[in-house]
C-alpha cells in the first residue's frame, strides 16, 4: 500500500484508543488520526462494570445518554458479602445523601478541597451517581464508532507491526498489516499505544505486582434471578460481590435476561485446583459452594453463545501490572498498555477511558502551548495515570489482605478517602466514596460528578463548610516550632487538570506546578490537596529533603532564590505554604517540639 502520512496513529481501538481518537478529533478536527485495531468489531471482551467517576468522560464523548437507550443496566452501587458474619452491606451511590449531622454541626472537611459553591438538588443525584453495566462488544463498538463520527480513520482487522524511530529515539512511523494480507507504512510524529497488556511496543517491559496475581473464570447465564432490584424492574441493580474461601464471586446483570458470573481466585490455588479438575468444573464447584449465589442460578441456563466459539466459560489472568516507561519521545501508552489493576473495584474500563481522555488533552496542550516543555507535560500525564491507578491498587491490596474481615477494610477505605481521618462520614459511607472512584480525595474530571457527591455526603442544600478553614494543620505562625518527618520523596513538577466552562469540558488543560511523589506507596496521593506552587520555589522544595525542622528550612530559604526576587519575609511565607502542601498530601508529618 506504500507510505502514508498521518498526524497521529493509535494502536488499538478498544476503550482507551477509541476514546483518545474521538476526543482528539472532537477538539482538533483538522488533525489526521488513524486507529489500527487487529480485531473486527463487535467482539467479545470482559470487564463490564463501570463506575460513576467515568461519567464525565462519557459525557465529553457525547454517549452518556446513549447508554441508557442501548439497554445497558444502570448500576446504582455495589453490594458485598465480605465479612465473617455473611451479612450483606452496600456501597449504594444513591445513599451518599443520607448522612446525619455530625456532632450537632453540618460539617464536611476534606483536605485541600473547597466545595462551598458546588451544590446540586437532591432529585438530580440519581442520574449523576448511577454507573452502567455494559455488554462490552456493544459498548466498545459504540466508542469506536464515536471516533469515526468525529472523523478518525479507524481500520479494523489491522495491526501495528513495527514502530520506527530516529537516531534520537523519537517515533517516526508505524508498519502495519491487515487480515487481507495488505501491508504498508504510516509516517507519523506521535503514536498512542493502547494495544493492551500484551503490547510489544512499550520499552523496558512491565512490572508485575507479586501480591495481586489472580485468575478469573467466568460465564453467562439466562433465566437467573437478580440479587438486587431497584423500583421492582430489571433496569437498575447493584453489582453483587461475595467472598468465598479462596477468592470471590461477581454477579453482574448486563441485560434483562443475562447475568455475568465470575470466580476470582489466587493463581497458586487455581493451578492446584486444575490438577484434579478442568476450569469449568472448578467454576461450577465454587458457585455451588456459595450460599448467596447458588440459589440465584438454580433454574438458569449456562449460555454457550455469548463468549464466542461455543464456549461456556473463559479464563483470564488478572495480574496487576504496569509499564516501566509509559511515555517517551513521540509516544505514550494508555489503558492496559500503561497499567492494569485487579478487577475487584471495577476500575478497568474507567482507567482505560480516563487515560485515553487525558492523553488526548495532553497532546492538544503540547501542540497549543509550545512554551511548555513537551516532556514535562507528558510526565504529568504519566503521574496522572499512576496516581489514579495507584489509588485503586492500594485499595485492592488491602481488600485482599483483609478478606473475610470487612470492618478492617471499611476503616482502611475511610483512611484512604481522607488521609487526615477528618471526613465526617461513617465507615460504610467512606467505602461508598472509595468504590465510586473518589479517593484518596474527592476529585473527578469535571464538576458534574464532584458536585452532587459532596452535596450528597453532607446532606445539605445550603452552604458546605469551607474545608480550608480547618485542614488539621497548625497555623502558619506555629509551623516554625515543628519538626519534619519525611515519609516520601517528592519533587516540584508540572501538573495538569482538565478545564471546564460553566460545567462543560473545554478540551483544554490547566497547567500548574505542584508537589508530586514517585514513591510507589504514595502515587495515590498525587492528586490530593492540589496546590499551585510558583516554579521559582523549586530549590526550596529540593532543600526541604535536607531539613528535619521547619525553622532551619526557613532560615535557608531566602538564600535559595535569586537575589532581589522577593523580600525574605515573602520567601519565608511561600516556604511555609510549601511545607503545608507537603503535609496535606501526606508526604511529610509535622510534629511539635522543634526549636524555633
């Protein structure tokens, strides 16, 4: 087919790649964007449960309302049986408004967030907080067609074969071949790799989490009973998750007469089980051993026409992993090619589409703002996806570590929702926030998800307590008397967040400097308590790692900035702001008693 020229090539037309292509073409219609997808859609895929944090991306794509019209099931929350007593408990998104007044005061205190003006009426919560259970063949095809609608060149049955780079390692083109035997080369200056966990294009390979190494065995059933009904009709439900001796079971209605049922277990246990039985026998034996699920399927038919190939079950290895290098000169990864997290929190499709969405915004920003260093913008993108996935991964690790001990899990969820422990909600409500995708602090792509969440949690229709008023830290005048305990390494780096106008996305990123940590145990704090810090304070941020007392840092700070930049008093005040920002994010602890 010869050589072609495109502005952008996308490897993979799944949720991440198609979202990237659609958003890019929506805001930059003159760009030439080609998507290479090896399969032909619609095609079956697992990962059917979305979470409310994805709603802003769906709205930006213009398909949120289409999901209801397509007959996808509205997901109103999650019901768990995860404790020794086997009593079910809910993470019900609609109950986020049912919060009592705390100690006689209507107070919401979340570090670093001011939601005093972000309110929404009670009757609007239903639409805002429901998510969807989707049939991936239809859902993924819908997103792919949305990319086509915006003008992307989508080539199904076509795979990227080789990426070409110049002597400096920058991408220059892609070789491709299709299922008809044709092949060719596309010259391009940017490639988004959204080809999944099996990508051959990510340099340096992947890191695999040794503690999050599971297998999922799953199938589909008709004629099954629903575990949870809303309003007595089969259009709204909760995802049901139930722990068993060696793992857990999911029970997810994906159509009025179609239930997805999966068994997740540790890899070692699964391999041991397969020495005495085949995967389907293991699947049925596990289901029959679960009192909460067995009866729901007693009159149901196990389908052999949904997965494809006449199969009644499928097996997938759910090994949490991430790319060592998610970005590089002229390329970036998104979706599973960048990072994959265990399915316990239903984060897969959400992370994929969020990463594709943010990658498109980042690419646009790099084109529009030449004064900004391109590599720093893409590093901000990498920080973003690591932060989002890190939150899910940290929470999932604890979930597995406390299997059959639900109260400990709830308290951990509360701690992760707000690291200071100052959020005036009980343990189950904190968990609800976590499973809705809002942790470690309340944040989302646009206001339309954050606003009703906060109004719902507070149970208020009036003013919300200004969270800056009490952030749990000592006042600035007292800070010099405190010692600094360093919990994580951090740096001053570019941060980006999508901008909105009158609640609607603009396709543009707000770019600012903030504190970011690369420590694996702190990536989930990347987006906590955002602080806009002047880049000239970089030397102060770097020097902070050398100091164990606030007072000694204050003494050095005026010497670190260019002479005449500001008065010593102003520099010390700015330094105290940096100290407070680091403490809000949990990168340092402040303890009283140091010499002032």
